[in-house]
């Protein structure tokens, strides 16, 4: 029986090492690559075609949410298992809405990660137990009471997500343009589009939104606010 091939996408080296060591104990799994940012994750998936990608959300250069979106667009059959410190329902729904196969809370992931990898590899969805229980309760309540779905979050394009992350990381328009290989004018258009869609009209507000959505970590906030 062939092993389940796994790519780890996590910007903290000590966390990657811990995940690799844990998965190496599983006889049916093989970690074939590691990425320290979202762009590297997209590149490695293209080269290695892993069965399952374990994806952190808050990573530099390209966050895990946008990396997941790009991977699933290019390789629709990929299985992405999200790791995040965020567990609120709206956030989980948004990430799953882009096509992820599972969602684990970082604080408890070590206990269920191998089980989760096997599940998503088999085409199932998998959630940390506390999230799964909450989702089951909400679905049952909606069925019983005929509740209407909540208002959907604004839909941002792939480029808008990239610009949002660079804004939140403190990059000026010129720096963002150089990073993305586009003109300063195009960056300015994406920035204005973000403000219009999110009804946020300053850089600090966009930064707070990016942090709240888990696109960047709180540690980055100290350097830009």
C-alpha cells in the first residue's frame, strides 16, 4: 500500500519540524516537502503533487488562504487541510468556502492530525472536534427553525487578497508593485477596490481586518501600527 504524501506549509520552522517528526511516526504517511510561505507552497504543489497539503493560514509573502485558493484553482483534486489559531464560525465558513477539505485548530491539531490527513485523503471533510460539534448543532438548529443564512462576507479577488496582505505587512504602494510585478497605479486601484468592498477607508483599518481574518499574525501588527 503506497503512503499518503504530505506537504507541510508553515512559516515557523520549529512547528514544521514538530509536525514532520509526528507524521514520520505514521507508517502510511510520508512528508515529501516543506514550505515556509504561501508562494513556496503553490510552487511545491506544482512540482511534487502531494496527496494532502497541511496549510497554515498566517504566512508571509502569500497567506495560506490565498495559497489554498490558487492551488485548488490550478489543481482541483488537491486536498488542503487548514491549520489556524482562529476558530470562530464565520472564519471557518469562509475558509471552507474556497474549497479546503478540513480545518484544525492549532492548539489541538497534534492530537488529531494523522486522523484528519487520512480522512481528507479519502475525500471526506474533517474538523477539530469542537468545531465539528458546533457545526452539527448549527445545522440542526437551522433545520428545526428554518433560519435564513447569514450575510455573506465580501468576495475579494486573488490579486486583492495579495495587495491586502502587503498593505497589512506595511508595504508602500511602490514596494507592493515591485513585489507583485504590476504598476503602482494598478496597486492603487486594488487598494481602492478593497476599501470600497470592505467599507474600510484607511490603512490601519485594512490592517486590522487582515489580522482579524488571520491573513497575518498579531506579531506583524507591532511593526506597522
